[in-house]
C-alpha cells in the first residue's frame, strides 16, 4: 500500500496562511522587483520596468524626473532630457528597489532609418544653430533669411527655442533632413523634450502658414498644403518629431485635364512613418561608409552624407561610393571640407595639365575658374565611357549635326581656364553719362589644344548656324574671329596650342603676372594647379576696383566721388560677401572638396 503524504506541521501551516493573507492585503509587501543594473539610456526612448504577468502585484513607480508616479505591475517610461535619474519601486512609503540611470541625448542619426540615401544634419543644436543662423542672416539679409527659414520644415519651432524661455526643443539633440529610396520627397526631424507639446506647436505653425492640419487619434496629423500639393504627415517617435514632405506633383500641361485629389493618405507618406517606427538599434549612425568617410574630414556645424545607389549600367562612368562633407561656421566665415569616395582612382589616376592662361595674365581678376582633367577622362564624364551606349548615342547626335566628336575630343589638351575682370572706369562712365549701371569688364577663357582643324571646323559651323555677323582673320597658323554679342566686342583666337576667347572691354594697360601662383598662395598650395577643379569669386576685389578709380575722361571729379559713395553704399547694403572659393582634386581613395565663404569685416 502506498504511504500517505505526511501532514505539514501546524506552525508551518499557520505561517504560510499569514503570508498569503499579508500578500493579499499589501499587494507586494516582501517582494523586491529586479530593476537591473545601473545603465545608460537615450532620451526619448522608453524603458520597461516590472512585470507583465496577468496576476502580478501592482507597484508604484517613481521615475525621478518630476513626472507623476505610476502604479501598475509593469510600466514603460522615457526621459525627456539628459541627466542622472533614480528610479524607485515603492509599496506605499516603503522603497522596494531602486536603480540609477544615466540618460544621454539621442543622436539624430540614430533616429534616421539605416537605408536613408542622403542625410543633412546638425548634430547638436546648442552652440551650432546660433552661429549658422547669424551667418545666414548676414549673407542674404535678415528679411530674406527670416522668410526662407519660416518656410523650412520644423525651423520655426527650432528658431523659437533659441530664446531664453522654456521650449519643447531639446538643444542637446539634433535637427536634419533625409531621403529614403522609396519616398519621393524629403523628411525633416527635430529632437524634442515633449513630443505631444512639440506636435501641437508645429501644428500651430503650419496653420499660421495657411496649411490645413487634420489631427488623428494617435497624435499624428495629416497636413494639406495651402498650395494644393500632396499631403504631408506630422508624427513623433522616441523623442523626435518628423514631418514627411512629398514632392509636389508636376504642373499639368496646357489643356490637360486635372483630376481632383482624393482625400486619402499618401502611401509614400505612410511608408516613412512605418520605416521610422520599425527602426531599431543604431539607425544610419553606424553605417560603415559613413564612418569611413567621416574620419577623412574635419568636424563641422552642419554635416552631409550621401550614398545613392548607382545603376549597374553607369558604374563604369560613375565609380562614386559616397560623399561626406562638413561645414564649419565661425563669426564671418564658413569652411567646407568634404571627401568623395570612389571605387577606382578618379580621372584615371592622372592629372590634367596646368593652364597656360593662369601662368601669365592680367592681374586682379574678380573671378577665376579652372578645369584640369585628362582629355579622355573629360570625354568619359561628358559623353560616357568608350563603347558605352550613352557615348554612342551622343556621338550619333553630333554626327546628325554634321560634326565628328571623336577628333574634337582628342584635340583637347585637358585644361580650361576662365578669368573675369571688372572695368571700374568704364562702369562709372556708363553710370554717369548714360545713367545706366551696366556691368563693364572682360571675360577671358582659354582651352589647351593638341590639334587645330577639328576645333576650327566646329567654330565655323557654330558661327554659320547662328547667323552671326563676324570677321575672320588668318595670319600664319593663327585664326581670329571677331563679332559682337550684347553690344560687347568678342574675339576668338585659335592657334595649334590653344583657343582663347575674349569678350568685353580691352585689357590693354593692365599689369600682367602669374595669376595662378597668386591664387595658390591665397587659397592653398595646390589650388588652381594641375589636376584641380577650382573656382573663386572676389567681391572684395570688385569693391577695391570701384574705390580705386581716380579719374574718368569726360566725368567731373565731384560726379565721380558722389557716384563712388553711392555705389559703395549700395554694394554694402546688397551683400556682405567678401570672397568665395571652391576646389576639388583627386586623392587616394577618391577626391577632396574644400571651400570657403568669407564675409567682409563688420
């Protein structure tokens, strides 16, 4: 016979009974919830505590950030701002457990889906936005800047946060825009401390701009633009507010029937929200190419990463993997440093020749540009790689116009340069005598040649096809064409070594020198040198030319001085721009892009 189970001692049965009664009365007395170790979280990202079991006892949760305590078996909570917070589990006034959490700002790139193809962002608002806005206001004028920024998604809310009062915007987090491969439009995002309040604030801004905002039960809103374009979507996710802005539809052709827009959500807009809400982990922040390129450039206030896919058929001509650039803004200066990554050496791994024009030209240009590319690489960029369908189509179009492009491409040496000069005396003569502020000056362009006949054939055909009245002069191996365009004299000189175009006032009397060396000294040791694509615009030189005129034939001294004062004041009012510079050159693994914009001293 099986033995009967032995009965529990009466004292033990009494203890278990009292314990059960105690748990039923107090709910969780004697329990110690496991809150985990001290850890680091991101602002806006919910963290779970407690139990989700059906019969788990209720616990009071104090999150340490001033928000009301919650009583439930399990909860989720997100901290709005960075800091150290103590989370306590309570049973009435009794503390059952605690944990200290360190909350850090959520980086903006972790809020961008990993498949975004282009991202432009400010990584941290505090210390970056103020300088950017100030520089932009000086560059384009306070009124123009205000209007442009007011029309930029989420910018009104961001700009209000620059004041000293409370704001829904988190100054330690970021702001930016990104493009998704399946969304025909742009998405703006902004780090906030209170998602609900931020959504309401953005909705007010959009209504004030004339847009119709239609709130939805989940807190998001459909936004119908005042101009009748495609509907936008406003929503929040884990500490960031998003505004998905579809591209406007193309305008209908004259006479085309315009269908009424159905009042339904755009699937493209909803795609953005699904992609954002499904985002887990680091987002695009740990993209391998982004990390690789970021290490090649200096830091900045505004950053740009772009890596759109290149169609397989175009990879031979476009070996670019991606681009990363940083814009650093100081008081009156903005500097760009960027790197273009390539799967093979750019420009065939060779450098184009130096420009003969820059080696000896009239000094003091107000603008200069140079293209130095090996001829076959130039042809590849313009027409496509040899034997490619794009190149064949281009050559066929040229043949239909009676031109053979292949000999023309082989006739180019690979260097093209342009210099622009301002003639202040001629300007004041026209301004005072003719009462017309017409720009006066000279443009000089030059391209190196290896063969003259194909170029000569092209020029003669173009002149004839455009029915221009021109004079042709030939002396030895030099051919010169003269004509007038827009009331300005134009001269084109062709020799076996170069083609030189001069348009505008005659440069006789100006001092000549090595303009290229001067530009390299000013902008960098290799700018405007072999293998470089460089551009410069110098408004400071223009102002100096205007102020340097001492006399103009046929114009009184008093009239000249009055005109100089007026024009100088007008230029200062129109633009504070001093000079701008941009340079691109091949480098190991791709190419480096550098630039600078400088405003005149206050």
